[in-house]
């Protein structure tokens, strides 16, 4: 985190003198009301391959062929055993269109017309969409739905589709228009259909039903070799500040909000994770300008002589700001296991316990989510499939989503802390960690602090939980998570690995609410002065994992006294 903020501050200082970076790909749906769903479906490979996205008009009315192509991909319909003849389409005349139609007919959710034609280019109506969704989802017709009756044009809905429409509006899959009519016979656009199908395919599930996701997250610990590509962007704003502070914050936020970090990394580890070699290329981009650096890690805990070295390539622009004696240096070296005077090594048992703790913690989280008393039923969703590229070709992967709003986040945090504060696996791990830190601290006066910390874990945990729950009660009315929540989509492939993680976190800090909460805890009267300061931080991220357990090569740079400096030497020079 320190490195990220160092880069951030440097970018602010050097904003006008950065090197050029390639602009990002254009967004074809920017500003459209269904922008998120459209981009998501393109990203998931659900838009048919024969469609040119740059020419894809989301407001154009959808045809019968386009609809079955979308549904077949979304539901993985592939059965083509029953071959049918249509007057207007055949396997010989247009094999691609014919195959999609046959898949749909075999799946049983659509048919041809009485005149023997399929009419693939005919536009679909809203009532037809309702009928198709009801058949795909196997919904019971609800002809006497109260929601259906509330539509201003309820009496105009055809009898043949009334029950189907009632079923989909009861489920929330389809809604009325702005004037509260359903308009059953109106045609419907591509964007509207994609938005509806996205709602249909997104199912709330329990943690037990999401077992493939949790198994995949645990399986990440088994990765021996992996490459990843990540993008991270920030959005920061503040309000309610005095004018001079507001102007300064606005100037900084304008730069921060144009920032995007791109990280390409690869890592190699052995079976017990005692050896790791890793490389990360980091590029920070703002307004089309970027500054890059590379970081390497070389760790070996397998023997009596251990090492944990981090090497940071010094970007040329940043290097020019270093003290004179360091000019021309290419690398900063951090030896994380050799503080002055220390000869201790890390016990591999600690690393093994850390891996066990991760799986143990995840099991506790699953139990919390599935406990009916916590009312967290909508936290996990199955979002259907994503078409991914593999060395063997295209493959269908499953998407799971975890979404926390402000209330869910607090419930999960409270329960997790309360459960883990009593958990022996966690307590033993914390004690091991404190003992390890005590070994590396060369100051004798600090050892007593470590020992007191271990005693407090045994003696004061109940007291800690009392105060923690008092704080959580006080913060019940403090907004910590914004309207967009904390959302993460996980893509799990057929081998049970997470191959993509994408999401966002909407964090809110309202100083007035926080002050009132702490005033309530301490029993002090609230101040008459209103603190209107609020800080909002929005983080979005997208990470692809590739070459899992493949053949990866990493070359560490050759380090000499002439081309490098230690982090301690740099800190000492800067402090002077």
C-alpha cells in the first residue's frame, strides 16, 4: 500500500512530464442506460460471434434469431438431435442461423409458425419475451397476479400470454413502462432484452450452493505457477470542507480520478510455498500519460540460510529526484529478513499455519452467510456463464458474485470478529506471529511489549469483544459502504480455478456521523457544531489469471553495489 501511494504522489508532482502511454480501447456503449449490462455481456462473450460490436446498435429492435442466439449462449443450450425443416431457413442456405434455431427448438422454448416458417428476422414482442422466459425458467403461469392487474393496460394483455407475463412480473424479471403500462404487443430493443435476461440469469444462492466458488478460492493456494494482469482505478471526492481545503482536495482528486494502475505479474513457487520468485510490472496512467516500474521478489525459506529480497526498479523520472550520491542507480533493494543485528529465521510451520488459517476462515464465512439469523441470503449470486479463451479453445466458465451493502458488511464483520476471536486456530496463529516478530526485533525493551501482547490475547479477549460490539452498535447508523456496495465477480473455470476477479468497493467516511457515534460510546454530549465533511473513495479492479501451473520463466536482475542501493541507505539519506 505504501508503494501505491508513493507512486500516486509522484504522479501528482510529475503530471505534466510523464511519458506517453497508449490510450485505452474505446467504449461503444458509453452513456447508454444499459452500459453496464452491455459491456458485461461483451466481456463475457455472450454476444454472438458474428456480431460486430462497433456496429452493434443496442436500441435496435431484436429479432427472433438474435434472441435465440443470446439465450442459447446464456443457458448453454447445445442439443441439435431433432432436425426440423423450415420454409425460410435451411442447414444448406445458412448453417449458422439454422443451428441456433434448432438448438432453441430442441430446448423447447420457441417454435416456428403455422405456415412452416421460422421468420428469423422478425422482431420479438414483449409478450413473446415473457412467454419464452417462462418456458426457459419453467415458471408456473400467474394469470391473476396483483402486479399484472395494476398495469394501466391490463385489460389489453392477450389471454394466451397473460399467465406467462404474470409469472415474469411476479419474479421481477420484467417491469412496466414509465406510465405503468406493460405494452405486451410492442417490440423490444436489444438493450432491453439483455437487461431482462441478465436479471433472469442472476440467481441468489446460499454459501453451500456456492461450494464451487469457495473450493476455487481455497484451491488458489495450490497454484505453483501463474501469470496475472490487473487494472485498478480510483475515484475520490470530498464535500463539506472549508473553501480553501475544498479547492485543494478538488485539485488533487482531479488527478487521482484520472489514474489507472496496470499490473502484469508472474510467480513461481514450490510445493510447500517455501520458495517464491515473482515479478510485477506496474504502470500508472493518468490522462494518457504513464510511468512504469518493475518489482521482483526472491524468497527462499527452505533451509537454514533464508532470504527474502525485494528489488524495485527505479523509474528514470523518479531517479532524477534522488540524492546526488544515488544518481545513476537502477534498483532499490529491500532485504526483509535481515534487520540490523538479527540472525533469526522464519519457521516454515508459520507459513503452513497461515495457509490453514485461510481455509479455516473461509469456512467460518460460509457458516455466517448461511445462518438464517443473519439474513444474508442475497449476498452470493450465480450470474451464469462467461465464454473464456484457453489454449485448447473456447470454454464456458461460471460466474459467482459476492455483493455487500452497508448493512451486510457490518453484519459480516461483526459475526466474523466475534467468531474468530474465540477460534483457537486464529489465536494460535496470532501468537506465532507475535513470537516471530519478537525474534526479529533487536531492541530488548520491545520484547516485553510482545510478551504482554500474548498475555492480553489469553486474558483480555472477552473484554475486547465487549468493546468491539459496543462500537458496532454505535456505528449501526454510520454509513461506511456507499450505494454501489462492495461487489466482486469471480469466474471459475472447468478445472476449478478462479481465472478472473472483477469488482468495486464504494467506501464512505462521513466525519459528522463518526463523531456522533464515538460521542455516544463515550457518553459525551453531542457538539452543536455540525461536521459536514464527507470523503468518498471508489475503487474498481479487474484481474485475469492465466498460464495456471504452466511453464513460466522469470529472470531476476543482476544486483551490484554500482547499480543499486538499499532501502535503509535511501531512507537515511532522505531523513538527512
